[in-house]
């Protein structure tokens, strides 16, 4: 995908890494989603996939689908944290 809102990079990866171009793109999209750089939709677009395909890819690379800190969840839904 090439448009005014994307950058294209060339990366030399040793063949011993056993990666394909697609697996490298999936890994990168998963990690960028996981750190909050990409939204779910952006990750899907980057890979030419639907949003429904992304959870499986995230799982493959050990990235949680829900990347929502407990503190943010509590603020959003106003759930008091139980006292320990």
C-alpha cells in the first residue's frame, strides 16, 4: 500500500532469521499496535487485512488485544479498586 499517508522502507533481514516479508510486516504491525502507535484499523490497513484478522496476528506475536491499563479502565467505568 502506497499513498500520501505512508512511508515505505527497505530492510535487509538475514535469511537465517527465517522471516518472510509478510511475517515481518505482521510482527511490526502487532508490536506497533501493542505499544499504542497504531490503532487496530491502522494495523489492519497496513497489512491489507480486516480488523477481524488482527486478533489472531496479535496472538501469534504475543501482543494482547486489549492493551488497556487497569487505572484507565477504572477511570472510564468508575469502578472503585477493592481495598486489600
